[in-house]
């Protein structure tokens, strides 16, 4: 077998690999930037719930021969609002609200998949991701929207930090807690819609959860944890793309398993430090 | 629900708010903080008093015990300045100096880079007090701030509040179930039971016949004995 550096250099000659690396890195940063707020507010599974919603929306888009990304983003945003409202108005706990919406969406997706017999193969690629076959227009949309998400998180960083630590105090300070909750829901919906191309609807929540919980094993400050989680996220995506290319493994699964490996390593190191 | 509440606070007042569970204490402070809008009536402030910048709020510490939360003491205290900021709410070099000053004042400098979740209950409460004081509020509202603290730390905490009230003239509203301790530090009492039952000095509270009737056989003397036998160096004496 050829040296890894040669294989990586060879991989980088391909346009589809370069696209995957660019889109994957930007989406990875988005996932980790949002992950820290969602994990610490115990909303980790909202990613999972919205990913299930996106499964249904992809099925709708494929049935209508429309662009899955352009259909998924608005519908997922609406679903996130619905989850927030169920949480507030129906006095349901967050996990119950997410469960209701996501299971309904999956049922709808399965029903649509049974109606549209021709697109089941495409739908499978959204279930488990297919970043290596990402199209040029999807790369452009992903890059632009990822930069918007990253900018919005950085611009509102202090307010989101206060909201995450102590929502009641953030409300007393007049930081627009309601507005920030909506912003977080919108940004998460966009990121999920973009991220399902990388690891698929089944695995997207891992991109939100793993980098943050791995970084939590090391860093002490909030900003430090945020940066570290972004580094873990991007590293796992880059490495995952190369490994999957070299060994011909499914990319999404490799990325998630790399994230899991990083977490176990970080957890082990922390345990050793404590002894 | 809370009704029939009318009272006036003067600048520099130190008022203890007490009452049974569900009596409306938290509802009252939420209305003052602007988190709840009264169904009827008004809460009026001096023209030069602006909400939220002029009010500092310290919640119950029990809500904030999250060991994994990755925030340093300095980051938590800086949060108190955000109400004064607009747009992206970026903090300046001057803001960071304000944070360092309040950390020095409350003797928190040695732990300024520690993770909040690794601190003791007393240290955490001091950090949250620093977060509240960093914006130089004119009024402090505290919701059972000492309920999770041991007696020694509780005593220290009450002494810090007393200093803020007496030396800096900060108006304080303090919710507590510990009516006996309140008498040693607060100057006035506000007693609620879904409506205003009593508002006046602690001395008046102890001698009030209305309160004696309200409390029944044990009367308020169970809290006031030191006040009544003259052995208390209480704030209103």
C-alpha cells in the first residue's frame, strides 16, 4: 500500500474531495458552535428531532422533484418553532416535544417513501449521508449559510452565553432571551439541514453533541471549550473524509466513529489526570 | 396570584420579604424586575431609575449547581455588564477593569480563573453577587440567597450585604424564610400571604398586634425574642 501522504495528495487532486472538505469543515464548525449551547442547555436531542423532520422534508422534496436543501431549511425552521411553542404553551418538557414532532415526521417520511417508489435510493443517501457526491450548488449554499451561522453565533456570543448559563438572569438583564431562543432554533435548523448531507439524518446529532462533550473534558473557560470543540469537529470531518476515501468506507459513519474515539480518548485522559 | 399590595421603598432601604410558601414573594420580585406584568396596578420608579440597568438580581444558588458548565469566574462576573451594552454586547478593556475591581473587592482574585462548578456553595454565591454588583446597581434583589449555605458562610454573606447597604447606600430587597436572621440585618419587613399583610420596620413587626393575631398561639415572638428582650444589635435600632 502507498504511504498515507501520497494517498492524501492523490485525494486532494479530486474536485469532489475538495468540495467535501470545504463544506464539511464549515458545517462542522457550525455544529460545534451551536453544540455547546444546546448540550449545556440540555437540548442536545433537538438536533436528532430536527434531523427526523428533515428526513420527511427530503422525502417531500424528492417526491416533488425539488431541491432537498431548499425544502428542508424552511420546514425544519418551522418545526423548531413548533417544538419551542409546544414546550412553552402546551407545558410539555423539551424531550417530549421533540419526541412528538420527530416521530410524526418519520412516519410521514416513511409513508411518502412508500408512495414514491423511484426515489428510495436517493432517500437512503440522506439517511446515512453522502458528502462525497455533494453538488456544486449545494457546496455554495452550504458555504454561504455556514458563514451566516458562524457570524450570527459570534455576533450574539455574549447574549447566548448568558442565556445558556442562567436564562432567568438573562431575562432580567433584558438580553432578549425569547429572541435568542428563536435565533438558536433557526440556526440549529439551518445547520441540521446542511449537515444531513455529511452524516445523514440518522447521525447528525452526533456532530452537535460529540465535539462539545469531548471539549468539556479538557477546557475550563467557555470560549476555550467552544474553540476546542470546533477543532475536534473539523479534525474529525477532515480525517473522516480521507479515511473513507482511502479505505472506501461510508464517510458519515467514519466521521461519527472518529468523534466517538476522540471522546473516549479525552474521557480516559481526564480520568488519568484525576488519579 | 398576589393582590392588594401597595408600599413605597426609599433609597437606601433594606427590606426583608417573608411569607409562607406560595404567598407571592417571587411573584412580587418578578414584577419589580419586569419579568411579569401586573394584571392591574402599577410599579413606579424614580425618573432617573432605569430598569434593568439600575437593578441587580441574585437568584437562588440551588438552581445553578452545574459542575460541567465550562465557565470561569471572570466570565460569569463579566455577564453582569451585558445589560449596559448594545448590538453584539462586546466588552471593552474598561469593562474588564470593572470586573477585576469587583473581584478584588469581594476577595475573589485567587479563584478568578477557576471553573464555577468546582467552587464551594459560599464561593459560588460570592461570584454571583460579584456578577450582580459589577454593573453598580442602585437596587439589589435577592431571592433566598443563603438557603444552600452553611451558617458561618451565611453570616459572612449577610455582613457583605449590610456593608453594601450602609456604606454604598444600595437599596436591598431580600427574600428569606429566615425571619429571625433578617431582623438582625434588614431595617424593614414586608410580609406577604397572597396579599400584603405587613410593611414597616422590624421593631413594628415584632410589636404588631395584627401580626400576633396572624401568627396565632406562637405569635411572631418566635422570631423576635432577641428584639423584644433587648439583646439584639439589630439594624433598625
